[in-house]
């Protein structure tokens, strides 16, 4: 199955900010995931299917570790992530 146009994998704080800021009135689902977690592998398919069903909703797959790495390297916007 092809990835829906309203489903994005977020890799940096700037990318997350860009996607969210593009349409502030749009409902957004932020799915925080980890590559090593087995439940996330199942949920990847679920969120992709939901994005297919609800094309008016923005689905963002976020790996917190990549956001933290980017922010701590000095290349990010200085965001801090608390879960």
C-alpha cells in the first residue's frame, strides 16, 4: 500500500513545526513511536490505514529520539521533548 499524502514521518523539530504550521486549523494526530518497540510496528500499519480513511486529518509519525538528537546537536530549534 502506498503511503497516504497526509501521513508523514517526522525526523527533525523543524520538519515537525513546518508540517503543523502549514494548516493550523487542521486536526493533527501525532504518533510517537520507537523502531525497537514491537507494538509500534503494528501501530505503523494502523496509523497508515487511518490516514487512508481520514484524508482531511494530518498524521505525523514521530520518533522522539530523533527530535532529541537534533535538538541537542545545536542544529535544531532548541526544542525540549517531555513525554
